[in-house]
């Protein structure tokens, strides 16, 4: 009996010791908290919360391959291919003044293996209708096709702008630093990619640092959309006004635009006045065909529409342009575009140019 009791007691003791050792062996450290990315639907699709913050971020962009065709498109060659990659970061967060928005757009262009460059395409802060930074002006807006000339070459400026919006109506005013286009031309940059070592020559203005004042109103009434804008270049002391509207008619959308300039300036320099029209036909769900025509009266001295010279006045010559743009959606987020236009200028050479583009958006 004593032996049995001893054996049972020994077994119980071993069980206790073994249990304690086993328990110690399988004890795991407490898992650290993990925060997963959360979808932010307050500002539309594509936004997510930056972990650990209440700021919503959206990343989007595109990859583009394009072949241009024009007289001397690249040196003595009448065609040129290039590739572009663009990515946009948009950050939004709520404040007592409304959403605080920050946008950064980076663009990388490659003309070939050795001629490449990355630029800051836009970067601005936006809150309560106020915007400050590098962004495109209202003059960058245009008709849907690719053949109209309704603004001067540079529409991207360092600016401060206020825009009031209410429903389908907006109105605003902008103060722009004007350094490009009519105010300066790159001398040693054959690839067209800005870089810190580029040399510039002064254009029509006396200085490359100039101020412009622009204002605009626009909106939508039923099937009709409209925009009226104006700009004054304080250096050339010249201004321009442009009106543009579109309306859905039949199987497509009719677009009309007109512009007038008191003289060549940073907002519009092509001619004293112009009128343009297009009709964008949605032939199928994936195919859009847009024929367009534009007339220019009293074009700028020094060559065909689109050139930059040191001549400060308009001529008595006129010009006209016809073009066709075809857009096709191959699959979702993958598009093809082809365009060609012909320009005839009094006293100048006729010009035919165009491009073919493939673009994958994300």
C-alpha cells in the first residue's frame, strides 16, 4: 500500500512538473497590433487612408507611347517617337474650412535612351476655394479634339487663385507668374525637356519675370456647358478674351469657341481673333470621331500659327485649319488616339501634322 501510494505521488509530481514545462514551452508573445489600409470613400473612388492618419491619398497616372509626324519633327526627320510616364498623388483631409487638398504630378519623358528628363508637371495646395502653387490655368481648357489652337504655348504657371463654386457654376480670379511662351524661349534644349542647365532668351517682354491677371466664369445648364475667360499680360500690356461652349446634339457634341487678343500676349498670341468649331460623334461605345475647323484673322507676324518670334504685332494675313481626331477605347483603361490637321496661312507654307498615341491609364 505504501509502495502504491509512493508511485502515485511520484507520478502526480512528475505530471505537475511536466505540465509546467510544457506550458512554458508553448507560451507565445502577444501579437503586435497591425493596422491595415482602410478605404476612404469620402472623396470618391480610389482613395485610402494613410496608415496612422486621417489623411486620404489617391495614386493615379498613365503610361503613354506616341509617334509625332510633322515637317522637321525631330531635326531633319519628319517623325519622332517618345514615351511618357506620369503619376499623380492627391492627398485630402477634413478641416474646419473644408477639405485640405495637396496635389503632386510627376512626369518623365524619354525621347530616346540618352534624352530623358523628369519634370514637376503640377504641385499645389487647395483649400476653401484658394489654390497656390504650380498648376494649369483656365486657358489650358479646350475643345475635345486635338486640332484647335485656343491658347498660347504655356498654360502652366506658378499662380495664386481663388475660385468660387456653387452647383454647376464657378467664377474665379488668378494672379500668374508669366515666364514661358512669349516671355522666354529655350535655346539649347532640342529634346524639349526643361532642365536646370537650359539657356533662355527673352521673348517679347523685357523681363522673364512678369505678372498676369486672369479671370473666368463657367458652368453647365442642362446639356449646355460654357466658359468665358480673360487674361491681361502686364509686361506686354496686352490682353485676351475667350468664350467656349458645348452642347449635346444628335449622336454627338457640338463645340464652339472664339478668342480675341488686343496684341500678342502670354495668354493668346496666335492671331488677333479666331473662331473654332468641332462635332464629336460618339459612333460606338468605344469609338469617337471628331472633325474640327478653325479660322484665324490677322495672324501673328513671323510664320505659321504656333511659332514664336520677336515680332510684337499682328499681320494682315489670315489662316485656317481643318483636322480630324479619332479616339478608340481598346479595353478598359487602354486607349488609342490618332489625329491629323492641315493649316493654310497666307504668305506662309502649308503645314500637315499629326500623331498616333497609345495610353494606359491607372
